[in-house]
């Protein structure tokens, strides 16, 4: 964790996906993640 930034843990990722146009919803190991390769600070996990 660099600079004190954390990944958001949310019940619904739909609103977080719409925060930036490069956000992608990805399924890994049974969990849903919002990742962004352009702006690394947009991160979230569900489940």
C-alpha cells in the first residue's frame, strides 16, 4: 500500500466502474474486482 491508499470493498461495483472510463470489472478467484491500468488508484473488490 503506497501513499496510504486502500482498495475499496463494496457491495455494488457498478457505481465504482463508472468513476473512470478505463475501469474494468474483472473476475479473479471467485471475487469481482474493479481495476484500472491507466489510473492505478481506482481499485475495488467485491466478495
